[in-house]
C-alpha cells in the first residue's frame, strides 16, 4: 500500500432526478480536488446516489427497469466519466443496473479520467424484491492501492469484510443509505421530517437526533469494528436530508485501519471531506495480526448452508412487522 488521499461526500439526492444528482456529484468532486495541498485522488459517493434509493421500494419491475442502465456504456456511467475527466480524479457512485437478461442490480461504479474502471453489485440487496444479488466479492488495484467494495447491508455481515480483506483489500469502500430508519432496537427509529425542516432555527435538536442511537451512535457500535478487526481503511459514504420518506443524517466518514475516524462530514449541508490513508497505519494495524492468527480448520460451520425454513432475509425494516437492524 501507499499513502492515498480519499474523499467521501454527503449530499441530498433527489429521487429519479439523475441530472440533478450528477450535477451535485460534479460540484462536490470539484470541491474534493480544489485544495492543491490536500487534493483527493478518489472521490466516493453513496449507494444509488445517481438514481435515488428509498423510493425504489414503491416501484414495479417495469418502473425500475425504465430507471436502470447498462454498466458500462449507459448514459450515467458516461456522465460520471465526464466528471472524472473534468477534474482529473477517480469517481465512485451508485445506480440501478440492468443486464442483458433483464436482471436488476444495486451497482456501484468506479470510473477515472481514462474511462470506465469497474463495478460492484450489492451482495445482499435491500429495498426491492426486483433487485438481484451480486455473485461475489471484489477487490481491484487502484492507484497502487488494493480497494474492495461492500454496499450498505453487505457491511453488517462481518464475513463480507473479512473475505474482502483476505482477498487483499487495504481499503474497503462502503457506500450506504442508512440510519434513522425503523428498528426494534431501543432508542432507534426515524427522525421526524419537521425536525429536519426546522434545522436552521433549531440545529441542536437535529444534531442530537443524528448523533444519538438513531444515527451515529448506532453506526459507531459496529462499523469501526469492520476496520479494526481486519486492519483496513473503511470509506463510508451516506446521504444527508430527505431520502424518499425518510431523513438521512449524512455523517460520511473515513476510518483508519485501527477503526479511528480520520475525517467526517459534520454539517447539515452537502459536504465532502478528504482523508489521507497512510501505509504506515495499515502496516501496523492490529487487524493484520488477527488475519494471520486465524485457524480456518475450525470454521467449517460458517460455510454450512441455511437449514430449511431459515433462508436469508434482507428486507428493509420499514417493510417488516419486526424491523430489520439496518
């Protein structure tokens, strides 16, 4: 690994308004590269940041197929390449993909000034039954750094981060749309729209909501563990503001390989921050020792299939009588 400057952004996307969302991606990418002394080499945005996310729960297959695009070659991927070329930086963002067979995916796209680089399909798709799961973990070499990808709910399962780290990832990019959703966990739940709308007059109430167990308090229970237990940097990107019928708290951040926050968005506005992920931190991280201490011969139970009647369930909390924990 080498030292690399990675930016993570938050912005309030608009549902099914790709032109607007791509314009916000363009403007925030410009901010990420504006400081010559701290110029981002990679800029990361949240899942489905191009299309919008939570509103997908209400769409039919036909509606989602009309929204979806090919990757590569679709208009949004081409527009994203234009942003990367304009600003001379790697850009990552999410959308709904459709393949030749008509299957739909929650897909995260990576492009650079020279064109399309790669894509990752969410392994545990949430929000809509019309989305198909991706078929594997993914790690690439990018600017001299090994980068892996996990989208939102993928990160809630420790196995996914562990496998990605074992594949050589030094940085895991983790685009989300999360927090402030229904849950049976004490203290969690949605943020009232009125509290968001009144943020200018009463920012303290909103900050308590965002930083408490509905938001950052919950996130910090587990996401730093993914970085610490595997000895990897984690780049978390999340939207701010109205997302479908929910309010999202932003809080996009970068964790170092010890699970410490090294950069974080802390405003109620569209924002981008740049963090330097240092090779020396990666080399000295405790998680690197933990990976070497494993005894795989003891872990056969982890690869057994689900017993009958216990098939995987990854439905969103707002669609279940007993809410999920994402």
